[in-house]
């Protein structure tokens, strides 16, 4: 692996734990102003110091994040469909590698739609993006199973989607936790991070998900709604960090969450940041 590419990858992962806590705020590219992400700047600001990387589009990066940040950026570079259409798989590359380099990002990310109507295009786009990433030293993260494909979120499907992504050259893969997640890990030769999916019933459920994913071989999380749609987003992010980096049990993470709730970081204080 080229030095620059390896260096960018290393920025996002802890040297001690080999894991990463990525904060995903890229949902607006197909969902619009999702609940609690209407004002992206206000949502991101209090969370940013606690994230190992921030995943978003170039529009929100330029408008909602100060260029003084030292947090590594994972830039979503695919899009072209919205929740108003039945077929979310009709995506293409929406951002050039030159712009990604101009933005000094640590990785680029795109969705792959295995089994969906535009499977072929998304896989070819992934291969092309990897060619560009190798040329410029920028790691590529493949994102499996978004939108309607979520319904097929079992180990057999996710193992296929993750392996295909790695075979096409993805340097890391974002996927979903599922029963028998170890089989997904086993078949994927590059690091996996897990998304949280739609907001779960409780903070505890999201902590359980993270604990199980790490125990079964994930190298971290790339989580959005279960953090910033929580009533206590900063506390939640800190509790997730304890799980991902510090081997905390879910009980210990919940205790940390409760302690952090006693010293809340109000959402509103970020609006002016
Ligand atoms: C949206 C994405 C999200 O980044 C991913 O789903 C993680 O966010 P969440 O934890 O809310 O699912 O890829 O297309």
C-alpha cells in the first residue's frame, strides 16, 4: 500500500485499539433534512471533538465544518437518488477525486448496491473510484446495503456484499451488524466498520450493537442516527468510544452515559460554534 494511502487510513484508526469511531452525518444526500440533522453545523459541532472521523458530503463539509478542524474527513462521493424514488440504487459518482484531495480528506466513500437494479453500475463505479484512490493515495470505503437493501440484512447477503467490495479493491467497508456477523468478518479481508441504522428503541440497544460488532471482529463504527437522534448525543458518543476503544462492557458504557447526562452538552450551544 502506498505511503500516502496508508497514512490517510491510519489517521482514522487508533494506534492503541486499531479501531475507529466515525460519526456519520451524510444522510441528507438522499434523505434531505433528517430529524436532528436539519442544522448540520449545530449537530456536528459538539460531537466533532469526540469523533475519530466525520463522514459527510462536500456540501455539508464546506458549509458546516470549519477548515480549522483536525478531525479526519470521510467524504461521501456517491449520490443521485432520493427517498422520493423507489430505486435508491440509481447512483453515480458525484464528486471528483481532485475535489476530494482539495478538501484534504482522509478517505472517500460510496454506496454499493449488491442485488439491486443498479448493482452493475455501482460496482463498476467502485472499481473506478479505487483506481482513482490508488492514483492519489486516498482510501476508498464501500458502503453496503443502504435503503431498501437493508431488508436483506443477513450474514449471507452482507458477507457477499462486503467480499465483493473488497475484491474490487475497497480499502475498508461499512456494513451493518447482523446475526452471525463473524461470518461477514471472516470473508472480508479489509477492515469493517458498522453503521447503526435507524434509531433503535434505546441507547442501550445501540451500545449492545456496538459491543457485539467489536467482539465479533468489526474495527469500529460509522454511526449516525443512534448518536445525534439520541436525547444525549455527546454522552452517547462518549459511551460508544468506551466500547470501541476501551473494551468497556455495555454496563460500564451505560454508567458512563448516565454520568455524562449529569453534565449535558446542550445542542443549542453548538449553533454559534
Ligand atoms: C447513509 C449512510 C450512513 O452514513 C450510515 O447509514 C450510517 O448512519 P446510521 O448509523 O444512521 O445508519 O451511509 O447513506
